[in-house]
């Protein structure tokens, strides 16, 4: 075994560092900074550092798959605090889907502005009542006079405040069987038939939006793939999403914050970190955090060698969720009466221990977003362990 | 032997439940939660009219002549409803006044507190026993700050915890300043109260049996609130699981969720007797009353936190929204677990009691 | 609320104490002691203290239901260390079943010798492969020449070493539907067609037996109820069993033993009971032990008042199991390296801490015997909370 | 970067698995478990013939020239099989000898230990670090008793932990007395070994890097054994759930059991990388190697206990029988958790290391 990235990667790293040192020197603010960043990203694409999986003709750098280089890029951009790719559903989910299933015209029209951040995409899958049974969507689309007329409601759209466009699962074939009645449509959110509303979460913050469609329209050719094939096309997308969830560094960082909290908080007149029961609880969490970290190393190493890491990939999401619960409960114990204080609104949150309330509730949001833990356990049991499917869970 | 509820007790709970269904209905509760108010006069009035504030005060002192068990049953229902108002403080101040040895003080204050016209609240810090209270007193005035006082803006009387485990009854006004605190528990918002040589209406001796009894009673009553909240979380989750369909079936049919709900039910239902016993033991001055109060607070507030978490998970996305309202009980559960000391602290206290009882 | 038993019960208690003081003075050993006990029990029945639910004509004392008196009797017999009813499946399960469903001749023939301990009954329900799906029994009974001829195998029979008889679920109607093909038969185990074999458990001890039937026979009229009704008849029995499971005193005693263990065992040079993490773990268990204790008070109080205690009755078994797991894990932590020592065989087990190994493994046996925890949770969810039944769990 | 197994490593595991399927088959294992023997020559021989004992010994010293990662992979498979024999002690004694500075000692003993002809076992007590060892030594002889020594009757050499964290290699015979102990772990039975002025073959300095390295390596290897056992428990449970039918369906279809199995799988599979890393960090002398070893021992031995319990529950009655054999791994998991200190002790050690590293 060997955790180093190899000599070739270090040469690449040195070149990248040079590039960043010379090219990433932001001085301005406001719009000037935005323009500077846009120009910087274009140069970084030119050098092959960003949008490596996207063909050059659509604004990518079209590089061969190399997870080691990708990792070096993440590390060095983070080190230089330089902006990486425009994030979000557009680049993570829609672009790969268009590359695989879109028409030439769709690729030309949508990919570049998405990569440059001009188009911000909301995901339109969930509806009130769908939950894990996404194929039960009811938002209707009818083709009338050369355009789709859309009526219904979508929910749990992240980036909903800024979204300019949406990719959505729409029931266009009411006569077809459940899964076969769905199409994958794109639409412009800036039109009179679309209303958006923030969803306030239990933390008090609004991370998600819901969208109401009242005779909203979209051109007939803004459909990805064939009519009735939307379900299959969305599955491709979801795979991208799952692969991007879960970061070893994130958990490790959270754990170190938890240790800091235990040092700051005093219980019975001494720092909590000195209490043996707290030390043990921290140690139990740390065991899981390390298990997660080295599992992500395994996955990364397999990806670099183009091998299959096996069942562990099915488990990362659940692992993160469960560790999040453990940390939340421990944080709650550490907080003591500090939990009685509501933290201020986002952006103004102070550095007081009460800010942990967000994490304590957020750990519950984790188990809901992107498939509940029950669905995760079904997947591990059925796809991972080969146990027979429960016929009741088939729609 | 009687260790189940009498018809009278069930009737009190039913009638309270009915009242709160109106006066703390969904709209009222959500409006309160979204406001900065720490008190809701209309619903408070409805509780007062049921005679709840003096439920555990002797009849000759103007109360209902019932006991802490009955008080706990009422607080349980208030917890279910997420009712605002300093119910625990009011009930305990009424008892404290009814036991106070100054007839002048009783005459001046008792009726108003029993009736609920004079709102009374606890100004104890969250030390796990009276010995940890910190407001200084010379018997005539009190000085110091107590954070996390419920309904402080509405309160006419504060039952203040003083250094060494005494208590002082202090009237709102001169030398009493209130600073609102952003509160996690949006249904019972809290404030910091600063006493600066505030005059004492009546002082209860440090370490006196009355003070200790009232502290233990408070532990039991906050456990009762937590218990009621846990019942509410369970009930909302079970209803949701019966109504909501996925893959063509009510989700409550799926074994994984069914078992999660069964586990929640086990946590809730098995705690009921412990709550009753802790209240009964204080009513009867049993030797293990203080141990039972500590264990009830520790065990039941833990269960409520656990059940509130499980309830959010059982609901999926909708449970995570502000509008659905589960978070009201989630936050209240977190508060009940933190008020008057943590579960860990009370478990440690109970262990010491067990040891000094020779077990 | 009032936990006292009332004045009437205390008068009853005083009379009972007098009786025990005068009548229970064992001096002998061996057979003489056995005879003394048999005579003592007969006197106790005469006085109305034992077999209160059984009519006098079959050897009982035929007393009105009075759970308070029953409790006083348990307390006072325990205090005097006097022998109570002969325990086991015969008195707990078979006798109530016969009283409800047996013929007059069956009652005459079987009840009295069972109550006096001459007949010891094994339960013949489980078979290899039945698990929670008891109605899938395959042991066959055919009526030939005026007697049932039985072939097959039964397993998990407690008291299997001493059993003289068995009540068993036997498939007598092979053409009928699953549940409708079963009859409830009694049989004499002392016959050539019956072989018994102890089942060694993971503790190394043999608490259960399995029985093999190779053309074993039993008279035609040793059937309780009609042919094909055995499943329903066995359900009555199981209710009796469930009501007798779970004792608050037992758990409280185990907890106090655990506290003692924590005082005896030293970790890092000090008694484990002084370690804060251990104190917290003990306190968490104690919360559950108290929850269980006062739940059993509730059930008892309702029974005394002839009221329904509600869902809590469905939970007691699971509660005991779960608390047993918690205690086992804590005991294992306390034991440290002592767990490396295997305790001696039953009867010779010393007083060393290693004897806890039995409890640690036994806690697993608990979750298996009398319905797994998964079945318990199904029951709570479906019968207690009214959740819809899973069609897959219907046979 | 290489943090997955090479084809060579997978081949070693496969070949070992194949060998053990024969030499430690069900009959062999059950016969051993039911006997009082603490050693099984035939299966030991089969392991020796694979060259396993010197797997982490340098090639110039007669070993395979691989590392602790490879040793851990082998011990993992032995744990899966429930293999008897002091594999960990043998491997570590071989490494200790290969690093010993006396060429005479190396010449006399190394080949025999690498070949496995001289059975070697650890005589450490279960202190969580070498500083807690208790056998007295003057450098020439050792005196004291060590309980829970594996395969003591078969051993020709004992690697004895001495006061202050030193080690002494002692040969069986003069001054060495063995008393069998009734052992929970029936596949690796243990004995108390008393040294009475027993002559020392070679002494390793107290607190030396070699001693510390070997101790940390032992933590990792017992974690590997625990990990292998957990894999076995999982695999038996999954197979059973696929085969066994109830209510007309394989029980693995029911969601509750499916989720229990998924949780077991999560516990097992997510621990694999931690095990690898701990071994790799010792191979590479990384600064966090000792921290990783402590965490691996604590976390993985806990997981193995938990998975073994869940496996019995997943099987129902059959899993609780002696004959089915799950108890072999249940007991072995309990032993692995107790050997060389408890999970709690290693978590505390790891916390201290984290703190002294300034985190």
C-alpha cells in the first residue's frame, strides 16, 4: 500500500501551483471581482484544470479521466482559496445528463451558460407526497401548439432562490404505466406561470424552495430523451448526485470542531473534554470518523485504478448520516443550557456554542435529503448483500 | 392499590385537552412561535378558568386540593399541546405561597397566583440542585442575574433561587430588569432577569424541606411536559404513517418504519409509570422521592429528545419544515432536557443518593 | 394514587403469615422432604392459597380472581421461603387450556397429577424451521386403529429432561389449509417411539431438549378440542404464557447485582463504580429498570381493578429483552479480561465475575425465546398502534 | 496511490482461505472446541507451509519480505476461519527475532520460528500498554505469572512482557510452569504461565521502539482477527437469511431483518479501511501510527462484538445452539475485545495522543 500520489502527480501539482500563483490574485470586489473570477475560470479551463469531463466545444477542457489529478486540483485550489467549478445541480446533474442523452442543439444551448454560471438549475423531482417514491410524480405536461403546458408543484428544490431554469420530471403520458408516463423536461423559471416560495426549515432558515406551475410553458424540443423515458434518464442523473455526496474532510473538520467545543464548554466547573464520559463518547465518534475517512480512501484508490470498490460505495451516504446523528447527540449533551439560546439568522450567526443547534437539527435533514436511511438500508441489503427484494416496495 | 388513573383524573385531562385544542390551536401556536411574545393571555386565561394553577394547593388555601400527580397530568397535556405560559412556575409558586408561614404574604398574593391573575415564574438558574443557585440575598433584597426565565415579561412574581439553596419571592417592578433572549423553545420564550437590590416579598430558608420539595417537584413537572411532548410526537408520526402512501401502500405498513414507531411507542409508554411514581412519591413523601424525581427528569427528558428526533425522521421532508410544526416539540424537548440540569447530572445525583441509601 | 394493598389485604396477609409460620417447618431431606412439601401444598390448596384458578374437583382451591391476594401470597411465600405452585408448562399453559377446551375426562385425568408434579409437561410447538411461523409445523399424526401415530420432530422444549408428557401441535389433516390442518394432542413421552436429546446452547449448558417421534402413539381421545382446531387452541395457551413473562423484581435484582459487580471490579486501579462513564451507563440502565418496574405496577393495578392497561402490556417482553441487552453490554465492559475465563458448569459455578458470561449470552437467548424482538415490534406496531399489517407476514 | 488490495494480496488471502477450508473445516473446529486442547498441529502445519509465520520478516532473514498489512490480511482470514494457534504471537516473535541484535540468538531461533516449528506465543498481560507489564526481570531471568497465554502447552518460546515495558524471550522448560485455564474462547484456549527465575534467551530494552512497535502491531493484528470474525458472522447471517423461509418467503426479504443485516454490513465493511490504514501506518512509521493502532483496536473489536450479537439474533434459535457454531466467533469476539486492554482504555490512550499531538 502507498498513500502517496506518485511522481507524475507531483509534477502536475507543481505546474498547477505555478499557474495559481500567477493567475489567482484577486484584488477587486463586487462586479469587478465577478468578472475577474469568470476570466480566471476560463483560463483554468484552458489549462485543463476545470470541467475536465466536458468537451471543449461546450466550454469544458475535455481531459482524460484521472482521479488523482482531480484530487490534486481540489487540494491546490483549496490551498490557494481559488474558485473551482460553478457548483450546484446544473454542473453536477444536468450537464452529465445532457452529455449522455441530450440533442446536439440542447448541448450547444445549455451547457456553456451553465458552466459559466449564467444558468442556475433547480432540480424538479420531488413533489408533496412523493417522498422516496419519486416515480409517483403528478405534475402534468401537455403538448399544445408546439409547447409543453405544465401544471403542478415541485418541492425541495435547492438553489431555489437563484435558479433561472429547472430540469424536471413531468407526467406527460397519463395513459402509460407509472414509470413510463414521465418525461424529463427543461424549463425557464422566469415566466408568469411559475411562482416560487421558500420552504422554511425547522432551523428557521430556508435552504429549499417550492415551485408552483400554473400553465407554465416550455418549447416542445426542451425535452431530454424521448417522451416517457424521463424516469430512466433521471436515474443516470441520480447516480452522479450520489457519487458527489460525502467528503472525508468535511466529517473530520466537524469532528475537530466538536473536540474544540468540548474544550470550550465547562460542565460542573471543568472543561467538558476532561470528563471521562465525554472523552469516551468523542472516542467512539472518532472511530467512525476514521472508518469513514479510510473508506473514502479505498473508493478513491479504486477509482484511480479503475477498479470496483464493492459494497462500501453503497454505504457512504448512510455512514455520513449516522455519524452526523452521533455528533449531534454528543453536541447536544455538551451544549447543556446553551441549547436554550437560538442562534441568530444565517450570515449573522456568532461564534457562540449555540450555533451548534443548526448542526443538531441539520443532522436530521441529512437523513432525509437524497433518500432516507431506510431506503439506504434497503439498497445495502438488496444490491449489496443480494437479499431478495420486498415486493411491497415495488410500485 | 391504585396505580392507574381515576375517572376523575382522566376527566381532568380530557377537559384540559379539549380546552387547549381551542385556545392553543394550530393557528394560535404558530402565530405565537413566529412572534417574539413570551406569553399568550387568552390561552393562559383558559387554563386559569379550569382552576389549574391551584390544582395542588390545599382546598382551605383556595386550591383544588389535589396533588403533584394531578399537576403532572395537567402539565403533560400542556406539553402535548405545546402550550405557552409558565405553568410549572405558576403551580409551584402557588404551592410555595400556600406553605409560607407569613399570613400577610399569603393574604396578599396567594389568591392572585392560584387564580393565575398574577403570573408567576421560576427564576432559578439551571443548576442540577438548589445548592447551585447564585442570586445573592441579604434576606431583604436580591441581586444577580438569572438567564432563561420563562414568560418574564408577563410575570408579576418571580420565585428566585438564591445562593446556597434558598428562595425569595420577588415582585416585578423596582430593581427588576428584563432582557429578552433569542429562544430555542419558541413556545416558551425565555429572558434574562436582572435583580438589583430588588425587594424580597418572602424568603424561604436555604436548604429547607420546602425548597427541596419544590425543586424536586419542578423536575417532575418538566419531565411531565417532556412526556406530553413525546406523546404528541408519537401520535403525529403514527397518524402520518397511516395516511401517507408510498409505492401504493400506507408507509406504516413497511416493517422498518413500523418498528421505528414501535420503538418510539416503547420509549413513551414505558416512561408513563415512572412519571406517575415520581409525582406520587413526592406527594407521599416516600424515602426515594428525590431519587425518583432525578431519575424521572433524566430518563424522560432523554426519551423526549430521542422520540422527537425519530418523529422528524419518520415524517421525511415534511417533518423538517417549519410550517408542519414538529420542530415546536423538538425544540421544547431540547429545552426540557436542558432546564434544571442535564440528564447526566441527574443520573450522577441519583447514583449518589443510591449510594448514600446503602444500595 | 395509592400503592398500599388496603386493609382487607393486610388482614389476609396476617392470616397467611400465621398459616405459614405453623405449617411450613421443613426439617427433613430427600424423599421425606418431598413428601412434606406435597402435604404442605395440599394444605395450602385447602386454605385457598395455591391453584386459586382451578376448580376444587380437579385439585385446585377455586378462589375468585383477586390479583391483590395473589400478590400477597407471592410475597409471603417468598418471605417464608415456602414452595409455591409446581411451576412449568403444565400448570401455566396446559391446565388453563384444558379448563377452557378439554373434555371432562381429560380434566379428571390430567389436571390433578399435573398440579401435584407427577406429570411434567413439555411444550411441543416449535420444529426445526418453524421459527416465528409456528403454523408451519410438519410433525404428522395419523389416526390408525384407534390411536394417533406420530412422526416428526419437536425442538426447544423446556423441562425436556424431566418431562413425562407433552402437549403438541401436530399436523393431522394434511389436505387442509396451513392453520386448519393442525390438532392439539397430548402424549406420553415414556414410550419406545420417543427419543429425547438435549440441545447444547452457546453457553455450553443444555436448557432445552429436542424430541424425535418415530411411530409414537397416543390414544384417539387425547386430543384437546376438535381435529384441525389445534392452532386456535394453542393461541389461548400462548396468552397465558405471555402474561406470566416479565417480573419487575427479577430485573431490579439483576440491576443490583450489576451495581455490585461495578463495585467489585477494578479498572485502572480503582473500583469501576467510581468511573464517571460507568456511573452514567449504570444510570441509563437504571432509568429503564425503573420504567419497567412502574409499568408492571400499572398493569398490576389495572388487573386488580379489572381495567385494561392498554398498549403497555404488549411491550413488557420487549422491554425486558432490551434492558437485558443493555445490562449484558455493560457487564461485558465491566468484566474486562475476566471475560476470558469460562465459568464452570451449572451447579458448580463459582462466585467469580466470570459467571456473568452466562448472562451476557443469555440476554441473546431472551430475544429469541417466546418470539423474537422483530415479532414483538410487529405486534406493538400493528395491535398497539393500529398500523396496517404487512401482507408478506401473513402465511 | 494504492489503498486497495493488490492481486498478490488477494491471491494470498484466497490461498489461505482455501487451505483453512480444509485444515480447519467444521469437524476439525468443533472437535477442537469440544476438547481441552489449546493447539492443533495439523492445521498449524498447513499455515506454516504457506510461509505465513515469516510473512512480515525481511527476505534476508528468511521471511517473505512483506509487511504488517499482509500479516493483517492473513490474520483476518484466520479469524474468519476461527483458526486455532498463536498466529499473532508467532508472527510477532519472528519479527522480534529478526530485529534482535544478537546474531547468536538469531541463528539459534529465527529459522525455527519463521518456519513455525518452534511455536512462539505472547506472554503479555492485558495491560493497554507495555508500561503495564508486570513480570520481574534482572535481564538474565524472569519471575512472575502471566494469565491468558494462548497455546501455552505447545509453545517452545514465550515473548514475555516485563516490568516497565520491556520484553524477554524465554524458552519453555526450566522455570516455566503452565496451568490450563477454562477459556471462553474455545478456539484459542489460554493458560496461566508462571516463570520462576526462568532463563532469558534475549531481552528487549524497556521502552524501546521495537517493543512499542510490536505492541502496536499486536493491537492491529488482534483487530484483524476480530475483523475476520465479524466478516464470518455477517456472511453466515446473510446466507441464512437467503435460505431460511418463513411465512412462505426467505426471511431476508423482510425489511426489519434486511436492515439489521445492512447495519451489520455497514459496521464490517466500513472498518476495513481503518484496519488497513493502521497496519500501513506502522509499516511506514507514520506519525499517527500508534494512534491509528489504538483506534483500530477499540473500534474494530467493538464492531466485532456488536456484529456477533446481531448475528445470533439474526439466526433465531439455531444461532443460539452450540452445534451451529456461531458461538465460536461470539466468544472469539469477546476475547479479542478483552485482549491487550479494553476499547475504553484504547480510546482514552488515543485521546491523550491526540492531545499531545496538539489537536
